[in-house]
């Protein structure tokens, strides 16, 4: 009798068990997070791509760690800022494309312990996040401009290395991810970026994702590869686009995965890493509308700041975030824990839904009064303006509702109608 063929053991081990639905739901419920880009590039004040765009040879760039001493770094201050902004999680760059690890790593000497600071800021941040009930995610670059095994093919590395060692690079990343998931035991997930640099290689994501979920079954995995989500990924992100948009040019291939939590990442100005010349600060109105527009598309907003090398988050960011936090303290239940409401995004705004409520966010004057909303999702019990609880005049019609938008303000983010259903 012939034996039935069996799958080799190593292939079985690589099967990815996704994080639980509850972990994914909790992620969506948070709706607002702080993205932090911080590394030795912050010293140069020209963004995290400075090595690439200024064609800085790796041999020169790698002098930067010797000058990195963030004497004002205060994890408590960062976490407090995030909490005051109404944010529920933080995603910070553990290692960006320049290859510098801002954490204590045995797998690479090019890390924070090689700086005069000689202290792991991620350990401190993880401790404070846990104390304060903020979830912490690590951004992790797949692309590396400096390592020989990666063999980045650009003049910035003093000529293309003659040969890479891809297996070695994959093993290196697994070693670092193991550090990140075990040395910071409460880590909530990994945010990958940079895959688009090498479409020609096998990234071994089956093994990498399986490793992450083996070490921490409910760590959420996202990968900013600009395509539809792949097996083993727990959330889908859109860089500088709301789901369905493609302003960035990155989201063209990213059909929306209805099954997964969504996240839009944007930044407070036009830069990720600290950029001294970038004063294109988003206004409070822009930030709140971005958050509302994301929630109305079923997405979280991961909003970035690039702290200065000294560890300070500039007041132009912090003040706006504080104002957004004041808005959330008042209107948060129309955002946290919601999902896209009964209407898809409209020219005038969006709807969000939670526990018997539909929140109609009027972000700009619809130009018509009354406003017709088609297809109510149930029997309406009452309609009030959110916050004041004053009744909103309405007429139920055959196929929906006419809402009379009388006495509405012009701020563009505080006209919310709370519809309660039986
Ligand atoms: O971490 C932040 C950025 O550094 C990283 N993702 C966010 C969250 C990122 N920025 N850009 N990209 C990823 C893709 C960049 C592609 C390009 Fe280029 C950089 C297009 C033009 C410059 C490299 C050089 C690829 C094509 C030319």
C-alpha cells in the first residue's frame, strides 16, 4: 500500500493563523492613533528620506548615531500628548529605511546602544503606554539602505554591494522581530513598510507572519505594500489616502478589504520625519475632518508627528492635537467604537454608526435644506443635534428622511445629527 503524501513539516509550520476577530475589532474601535517617525535622521531636519535624496554615503550617514542624544525625550510627555489628543494607540518607527534601530538590538550593532544616549526609548515608551492604557505598535522597515546582505542597489551606499545575502537578511529580520515581540511583551502589532523596493524577491512573509503570531497570537500585522491585503495580514493601511482615494499615487492597487480593519495614515504637515522647513501645518479643522472622514469610511486615522532629535514634539503639532482632543472629549462617541454608517460617504459628509445610533456628520453645507437621506436602517425614535440634544426637525418620507438643517454652524465639524433607532 502506498502511503498518502504528507506535507513537509516546515510548510505546515509556516501556515499563518491570523489574529483573533476580537483583536481586530478592538483595533477598529480605537479609531485614532499617533504615528511617530523618529530616528537619527531627525538630527538633520530634512525628513527620514534624507540619506536617499541627499545621496549621503552610508559611511557618512552612519556617523549620525554618535551625535544622537535626545536629552528632552520624555515618554510620559509623548503619551500624555497622545491621550490628550484622544488617541488610543501609538505606532513608532523601530527601524526605518536608513536601517538604524532605535531600540536595543542584539541582531544589529547599528542601534540606539551605539549612541551616547545608550538608553532604549522604546522600552521606556512601552512601559508608559502600558501604565496609561495606550496600545503600542512598531513600524518596521523591510527595506534597508545600508546592510550588505540587503544589497540596496543605489549610489548612496558607496556603490552597489557586489553581492547580497538574502537568506541572511530574512534571518536578521526574524531575529529583530523576535526581539521586538519578546522584549516588549505588550506590543500590539507590527506595521511593515518598504516592501515595494524589492518586487523581485521572496520576502518569506508566510514565515515572518507565522513567527509574529506564534510569539504573540493577537499582535496585528499590517503591511504598507499599497496592494490589497494578503493572507496573514490583520489590517489594511492606506498611505496619505482615505480608503477609496488615490491622491498619493500609492493606493491605486489597493482594493479595499471589507473583511479587515482599515487605517489611513497622514501627517501633521507634509513630512514624516522632522523637517525644519516644512511649515504646512494642518489646521484643527483639517485634522478633525480627516478623522471624521476616516471613521465614515470604516478606517482609523494614524496621524503622524516627527519629533525633533532632542525628543521634543514641536508645539505647532501638539497644540493642534490638543484642540482635536477637546473636540473628541465632546463628540467622541460619534467616532470611537463606530463603523461606517448606513450611508456611504457623501459630498457633504459621512455617517458613522454604533449601538442603535447613526451619526450624521455634516462637514460642509450641503447647499440644500432639507437634506434628504435615503434608506434609513430601522424605525427612527428621535433625531437630535449631538451635544445640545436639541431636536432636529424631520419628515419621514417614503424612501428615507428629510432633515431640516436650521441653525447649523460653519465650523465644519460640529454639526452632527444623532439619529436613534428602536
Ligand atoms: O514612513 C513613511 C515614508 O518614509 C514611507 N512610508 C511612510 C509611512 C514611504 N514614503 N514613500 N514611500 C514610502 C514610497 C516612496 C516612493 C518614492 Fe521613490 C520615493 C517615490 C519617489 C520617491 C524611490 C525613489 C522610489 C521611487 C523613487
